[in-house]
């Protein structure tokens, strides 16, 4: 897997908040497979976010309370 470009991580949280307003619940687990290039996100429950980061990816946009894994450990 190769990265490039950028992902709006805040859009993921925005969609989750939208579904909550429509009667949904906050997911127990959010799994993001990424190279880490994106934007800041401030999740309501950062401990439920799991980040699988590709080789040479960055973790600077991952909330510190989240779980961060190297994708190569699962390949």
C-alpha cells in the first residue's frame, strides 16, 4: 500500500456526529487505514479510534489517546 495526498480525518468524525444526531450511536470501534497524511481530528471518543499506519506513514494527526498500529504487522 502506498500513500499520497491527504485524508480528511475530521470528516469521519463529522459523519459520526451526523449519524448520532439522526438517532445513531457512536461506534465502538473506528478503524482507519492510512498513511497518516490528513488533517487534525478531535474525536468525541479518541480511545475508540484505531489507526493502521502504512510504511513510512506519520502519526502526527492521530489523537494521543487512540491506538496506533503499523500496517506491516498485519500484512
